[in-house]
């Protein structure tokens, strides 16, 4: 404790961490983005090409999902849990996510035999600079975790149809028996 005096020289009482006037206004927030790879040969996890919101695959195929979690609030989050009930390989825990940063990873779902909308949820606990939960001064309890969800859809076909949302590729993929102009 360092003694502090007011403008008239009177000794002020020590500051207490429970004093709501010292609360800086934590505004935690989190965003999650889930994409599916629409390229037959796979997508670059760090690139932009081929990652879409919806794709179509042949029955029995595997698909890659890319999940990006971003801390859009003004306090760190720790831990951040990502859950995905349809694709358990996409479940993960990010130890800590600093303000303004993001983390991406790729996971796979195999043997898809029916259309699906795959939802991922990110949940992060707001923490202070020491990694301790931020206490809400109005309740005296830890600030509630923040949550966001996003999805990616996969449609299954047996006839070679191709319909990718978010790109310019639509229609039916077919091979012709003759080359025009040859």
C-alpha cells in the first residue's frame, strides 16, 4: 500500500479491487467462422481459394472444415472451447486468445452419406491480465463466458451434380464425348 493524499493533504483510504468505480468496462466478444473446402484436391488451410459456406460432395466422401475463432472484445479470453456435435474431430480447446487475435485450424468429417448443416460453437471466458476470470462488480461473480456459432453445409449427391454456394461454380459437371473445334 502506498499512501495517497487528496488536494488538501488528507490521507485517502487504499483502493480496493471490489470498488465498482475502478471497473474499466470489460466488453468481451468472440466470433467464429466455419467454412468447408469445395476443392477436390483439398484447400490450403492458410489460403482463401476453395473455402465456402456450402458445397456438394459425392456420397461417402470426406470433407475438410476450417474453423477460425477471433477475439473481437476488449479483454483476453481463456480458455476458448470449440464444440461441434456433428464432427467431433473439430472439437478443440484454445488455451488463450488475446484481444484482436484469431486462431484457425482444419478438421475432417469422413463418410458423409446425407446432407448436413454442421454447426460449431466457440465459448470463451473473459480474463484479466493475470489470466483470472474478470469479476462483474454489480454481481461479484465472474463475467459470463461469451459465445458465437457458425455453420457450413454439405449436400450429398450420387449423380455428379455440383452446386457450390459462395463461388461462381453452379450447375452439373459432365464430361463430353467429343471436343468441339478439334
